[in-house]
């Protein structure tokens, strides 16, 4: 009887027993269904997890491709090397600033430690502790240390502000240098390619203001060409961005006199950043004058002062510019 009961239990609960096993056929079917459902549910879970991971990877790749496709070409140019140029130019303009920052920081910390020690000595002298130094001596030492802390902290803060201001200016100039222009010959260039060859003068205004500035520059055409001044007129203000070629088209003899801006939306964004950082208004137009090395000579509202440029800038008719001593001064800088 024990053997028969054991066989029945095996037949009933074993998942490997077929439907034709005599005893316990109903329970056997339920066991098989439960095992099959469990196996299938596990397989479905693994498949769903695999499909979800593949979809996540696909979405991630699509987001990366979309961000790369919508990235501004100007931002890509800046990311590839403009930070290096900014650091190099910053070191060239202020070669001793890093050393000063290190020294001022060290002196400030040293004076702070001395002030803490002198404070403890003053407290000990006031309490009349054994072995305390004279009060006059420790008070004088504390005053000297506090004065040193204030002096070096002021010098350090001033140098840090000057560095931040310089880096911000260089970043604006590098962003400006990444913008493109088209010459009268049809060649596309970035402003950085003109460094050492042309003094670029930018004017941004409405289409009517741009026409007036170009007409005013015609009176000084030869004088400006002799001084390697290149005018870039930008009709970026008004109801909407205008086509620069339609406002003031280039002629064949404008190769050394005028150039056409390319991608006006990027030029408009750059001038918008300048306006947001200053209190100037663009109602009368804005002008920016650059030196031969690409640095900003001056800027202001209204039409560029071409008569002042003619008086201040050196003539380069024989190609002798930048060959003499102190030629790098390149006229007055506002």
C-alpha cells in the first residue's frame, strides 16, 4: 500500500507526467499549465527587459545625434580651441599675474595665521597668565598682522577681478573672431584670418542706417584703404533680419574696402550679448572698431567716426606697417 501511495503522489505532482497517466489526470494538467506559464512569463520578462534596454540605447543615440545636429557651429568652434587661445592671450597680456596671485594668497594666509597667534597672545596678556608677553608688543603685532591681511586681501581681490574682466573681454573677442564674412571675391573667411592684415570696423543697425554709414564711408574710401580699414555693415536691427547682400551689395572694387557678413543670426546674437552687458541702446546703431591684432580698439553708438580713424591710424601703402619699433601700439585704444 505504501508503494502504491508513493506512485500516486509521483504521478500527481510530477510536471513530467503526460495527460494519459491514469490517476490524478486533472491535477497533472494543472501542474503542467502552471509550469508552462511560469516558464513563459520568465521568458517574456527577459524579452521585455532586453527590448527595453535596446530601446533605451536607441533613444540615447538619437538624443546624441539630435544634439550634435542642432549644435551651433559657433559653439563647436569655441569648444575646439578658443579656451586655449583665451588662456594664451591672457598670459601674454599679463605674464606676472599668476605669480602675483600665488604670492598674495600665501602672504594673506601667513598674515591670517599670525593674526590668530597674536590674538591668543593678547588674550593671555589681558588675563595676566604666567609667561605672557607684554601687552603693548602683542597688540602691535596683532595690528600689523591685521593690516597685512587687509592689504593682501585687497590686492588679491583686485587682481582676481582684473583677471575675470580680462578673460571675459578675450572670450568676447574670440567669439567675434569666429564669425564669418564674405569678401568681394566671394571668399568666406573668419575674422581671425584677418588679424595682422586688416583693421575691421563693424556697424550694426537698421537697413537705412547701414546705407547711410556705407555712403559716409565712401567719402573716405581711399584713406581707409590706405590704412587697411575693412568695413562690415550688418543690417540686424529693425522689424526682422535683412539680407545684407540686398541692402548694400558688394562691388568688384570693394575687395579691400568692404565685406559682407555671413549668418546674420550669429552676428545678432553677439551684439545682443554686448548690449546685455552694457547700458547702451541700439536705436542709433552700434559700431565696433578692431585693431590689427583683433583686439577691440573702441566702440560706441551711432556711425563710426571715419575722420578720427583717418587721423589716428598709420598709413600702410608701402607695406611697411608692423616692421618698425612700437608699431604694435596701432594707434590710440579707447
